[in-house]
C-alpha cells in the first residue's frame, strides 16, 4: 500500500491509474478506523479497480469546544487495517498540506436548510468544514466513485447534493451502518465510553429497532414513533437527547408521515460523548 502525504503524490498516482484505464474509488476518513470503515473499503474494492483512503482529522469541521484535540488517532493501526482490506493508497496529509498559509478563506457550503437541520442545530459550522474538505479531497484524488457511511446520513445527503451542484461527476455511494454484535453502531467516538456508558449507549440502537418495528407494524404517524423512541431513550439515566427527528432523506426537512424516503435520525449524549444513529424507510 502506498502511503502519500502530499496532494501532488496522490494526483500523480491516480492519474497514472486512470491513464491505464483503471477506475478509482475514494474512501474519506478521519482515521481511528474500525469495521465500519473496513466495510467502506470492501465496498470500494468491489466497485473500483483501485482504492484510495484518506486519513485526516479535519480541523474545519470541529467547532469551538468540540473534540478536535481529543479525537482518537492511531495511524499505524489504520494502515494495518487498510492494507489488510486491500486499500491501494492512503493519503495522510499534515494540516499544513490541506490548509497551507495558516488557514483557508474559501469554503464550500450549502446555502439551503440541509446543514441547519439535525446535527447542524448544535454544530453550525460542521457541514461547511465537511463539504470543504471533501471537495478538496475530490479535487486532489478525482475519483470515479466516493464511499461514505449511512451512519452519517445527514453528511451523506449533503455530500450528494454538493457533488450534484458542483458537477463533480463523481458517483457518491452510501454504505450500510455496521454494528457491534449487541447493536451499537460502530464509531471512533465509542472509545470515549466507560464500560457503564458503553452499556447505556445501547439505548440508541434499541430506539432504532423500536422505531423500525412500529413502522413495520403499520404506524405512519411520525409524532407517535418519535415519541415512543424519545420515551425509551429518556428511560436511560446516562442518556441526554440532542434530537430525535424524522426528515425527508433528500431535503432533510421534518416530515409528519413515516413513509418511503424518510430518515429517522438521532443524536444522544451518553455522558459527555455525543453518538448518532438512524434508520431509513426504503
Ligand atoms: O465522516 C467522516 O469521517 C468525515 O466527516 C469526513 C467525511 C472524512 C470528512 O472529514
């Protein structure tokens, strides 16, 4: 596996692959990789001839007081996982490589309500940072396809819209949520949880299962489903709800009816750790 630290190296290598007629998949990550990321690499391997992963903890998507400094990092472990899953190149730039001259003044940002909903209420600059860095990665790697987890459903919807609006010509592929055996959605932030909090965190996947079951049994009123999920979460003493919402998968605007194309998403603090989970009605 090639380890690249500069944009120029990535451009050179991807161009060489594409000149040889090979397709290239990009898997953007912030590192501290787990089976969720591995499933993105596996999916990219199935769909593309060569796979590039990026490992970069992107400062512009963290607001003041968020966990930028504390965000877990282990590049050696990341490389082992990536090469085990057949990743061809990892791009691991320094902050100065991505944001030279002490910062950035050009941002990529959606000017509709999508970044203001759900996580955007408490993380107002988050999606501007995500779109900016993903757009830079798209420009650097010019992949044919890019792969993102469905766990970050709002991020995926926003990136789809950005890629369409900016005419990237890159196919955006969403991959299913990967869970631990007991249901907890895989997340690099799960490492912040104490054993007691780890148990309490199961309330998120329990709420997802409850919501899915109610919909499967015919409940169509969003308010009823959301109420039941909220009540379940509130029964867990270590949990504090940020939001539990049902929105349109395309626009991220709230809906009243549980039907195909609805994303039910939640963010819940377990102690000081903010976790997200969701389900989509197909
Ligand atoms: O989902 C993530 O890990 C990040 O938001 C991403 C897409 C790699 C951008 O930094």
